[in-house]
C-alpha cells in the first residue's frame, strides 16, 4: 500500500476486506481520550481509508464535520503543497518499513484560511504478518512555538554578540551564530560538533576546566565573567561571557553569549600605561632612564616586537638609538645610523607626520626604506616625531615582526606617550640647567664677595679722607654690579666684550659727542675676565675724570681691541688711549686704583698690562691669551 495510490488517497485492500468487528471498547476509549485533549486526535482505518477526527479539528482548526472528507485524500489535500510530498514519502516509508512510530512537522490549512504549523505524530498498528491495519495519532498546533523559534532564530543569527548553544556535559557546540564565527575567526563547520575547550589558551586551562566540571554536574548556572580566547589565527582576544545553563526535564541546556572586548581591554591598558608613565617619569632623573622606561611601557602596552627612542642630530645627519625594548628580553647595544639611509621616512617625520605602516612589503611610497626595515626583521612600524621649534630632535617608534594594521587609537596612544616622554626629557633638561645655574650662582657669589672684600679692603686702607674713600668704594661696587648685570643677561656665565666696556664706562659718560670711541671684533669673554675688565675700565675712567682726558670738555678716550693669531693660542691686544686732556706727568706714588689696573685684569686672564704716561695722554696696553679671556664659560 502507498499513500496516493487510489482515487481516495489510499489504495484499497491494504490489509483485508473489512474492518475488525470487535472495536466498540477501543472506540469508546478513543472518544474519551479525544475529549480529554485540545489536540486534534485522529484514527485512520488503513483498510478502508477512513479517518475519524475528534472535535478539536472543528474548534481549533475551523473545520466543521460537514466539510471534512472521509479519507486521507482530504487530509493530504489540505497540507501545504510544499510539504505534501515529504509527508507522503514519510508515510510510505513507515508502511513499507518495520517501525511503528511516525512524526512529521508541516503546514496544515485551516478552515478559515491560512496555514497552521503542526507537529503530527502517529502510531501504526499491524496485523500478525506485519501488514498495516490502523494508525492513531495526534496533531499539535505549534504555530506560536514556530513563530517564537523564528524570532529566536532571527535574534540568534542577527545578534551583534557571539552566541553558542552547547551540551554542558560534553561541552560540544551544538549551534553558533555568524558573530561568534567572526569573533573566533573560524567557519561554523570548525566549531559545531567540536569541544569549546579548544578555543581557550593553554595557560588558562585551569579556570576553564573548573567551569566545565561544574557544568557537567548539571548545576544551574547564571554567571558573567571575562576570559581570553585564542582565535583560529592564533591571536589572543578578550571576551565578556554571559553563561546560562538550566535543566528542562531530563535535559540540561546551556548557552553562552560572548562579546569581544579586546579593544576595550586595550583602551584600559593604554589609559593605565599613560597614568603609570606619568607617575614614573616624575621619579626619573636622567634622559637614559626616561627613554628606557618610555620604550618598555610603549612596547608592552602595544605588545609589539620592539620599541625605542632615537635621538636625531640633523646637522650631523645621524640618529642614535641608545636604549630600546624587546619583547624577548634581548638587549641591543647603542646604535648610530645615518639619516640618509632612510630618506623617505625622515622626510615624513621632519614634516611632523606620524609614520604608521601596516606592511612594509607593500609600502611602495617608502622606496628603499622599506627594504632596510625588512632586512632588520621589521614588517610593520609606527614612528612619532618629536619636534623642537619645528626641528626634528627625536623619534619614538614601535615595530612588529609581522604585518599589523595600526588602529587610530594605537596611533593616538603613541602620540600621547611621545608627549609625556618629551615632557619628561624637557623637565630633566630644565632641572639640569637649574642645577648648573645654581652652581654658577654659588660660584659667582663667592667670587663677588671675595672681590668686594678685596676692593673694600684696598679702598679703605690708609685713607685720610673717609668721604672720598666712601665715594670711591661705592663707584667701584657699582661698576662691579653693572658687570654682573651683563653676565646675567645670558644663559651662560659669559658676556660680549663690547657690552662689558660700554656698561663700565656708562658711569662716566657725560653725553658729550665722541667722548668714548670703542672698536674691535665681537668677542665673548668669561665671567672672571668680564668682572676684572669692568673694574679696570672703571678705574681708568675715574683717573681720566680726575686727572686726564675726561677732566676737559674736549677730552676723548679710545678703547680698541683686536685678536692676533698665534700658533698655540690667539692673543687679545687691547689699548686704552686718552687725548685732549691736560699734560700728563707720571705719578709719584701708586694707589689701589693703579694697582687694580696693572694687576687685576692681568691676574684674572694671565696676560700683561702696561701703563704709559705719555704727555698727550695716558695709554694702557693689555696683551693676554684669548683662552684666558674666555675661561670659565
């Protein structure tokens, strides 16, 4: 017998010529069961192809008895055309086989129109020889369940987080969505039917196994935690997992919702790294420590192969990498490289551009630079320039041995690290300059106090006129103060010779045209020479105002200096000459002023000072080594 053989849907003589006569008690039980359920219960007499339906066919599906055909043809005719063939094939396989149980899910037409999703299950009765006689079954309306399953399927497949349904006892994946395949970087075929344990890195196996043991006991779980997975390509990622397992009857069901939080973790790590770097930089006291710490934090946070800082010397055309960090702990010696070996990279960095290359093998814009990088085992690089007043002075870099796409967040992080490192280097440089200034100030104060003591002692020795001595001492101290003002205008303890002379003579300049004439090349002199020269000029000008050219309205003073080249050390020749004053007579005795003129500067710079009392005016000549004038700066 086959479904669809006869004009009524079932071939005649399936198992005999007439139905069993002893059915009254069975039929009564059938009617009682049919009344006790809301399912459609049917009884199919396969011999005569008649089907008896209970009242639920009318109440649940809208088919009154008058519109229901007597045999299987009516039933099969109301099955959705797309499902009818499968139902017929299933029934024929049942009749021809040895099983007694049948089940099929299909769409059944309702009396008012539209189809209901049904789950139809039946039991087949055979005679002693195995010929089918009768089949009893129940049709369950699963439309709502099907709709819910469709909604769940839509949510499951379209969710923006990974979802996996699995057997909690074996931890075998039963069903996964596309997002989980994306997160793990694997096709569905490599996940479904396989143990979920394979996606946990070996170093996290202890925590994984402890969780699996709890699941295997059938324990009901509802937990949320963070864990690591190893993708198919070997890359480690972080995920936030919401795990639910529950017991339904004899079965335990489990589902995990997995959200990739790798970038979130990286963002946290970058933020913590910047905070740590800021705290640790405040404790460091040398450029080497700052560079080493910066390279380590940069490399560890980005998980790169290598990181470091290069100091750039543009005039020399060199970059020096004194300290670098390596992921394998390898220590690299200081290395100095010519900038012209990396012309494209340096040109970009000099423009203040960040160099971020995902794969140097395809970086055609870097010309020959890329080949040099690759030869050193570098496939991806990110470099941030450090500029001082528009000039490239340093490069903070990180490299990777394999291609790597740098995210904008990572580029911003390297920029932030570079800014903090530069702040640390600037602070250390400022601290060092302050220490130098403090030492200079201490040294200068000691020298000044010693000089003031000497001036005061000599000015007041054997004086007969206290007022004159007071004025002389005050004038000398003023000249000394002006020399200090000149020294303090620069960052170093030095000054221009012309500035020292102009300042020292300003006390005696009565603004008469041509009173002083200064000429000579630009020479920077040290503090010791500057102070001694200022006092010497002051004494010469004071004597000129009392006895020489500056005591007459037409008197003039010329100060000229030059540098004479020599084999071992160049020599400065300086001459003070007066004209237009009274007739000059050599002094009968020499006071402190004369001694200061003859000995003060000579002792400070290691040269010779001579005074010539020529009738037309005093001439003072100084000859000293240039190195003596420029000492102490």
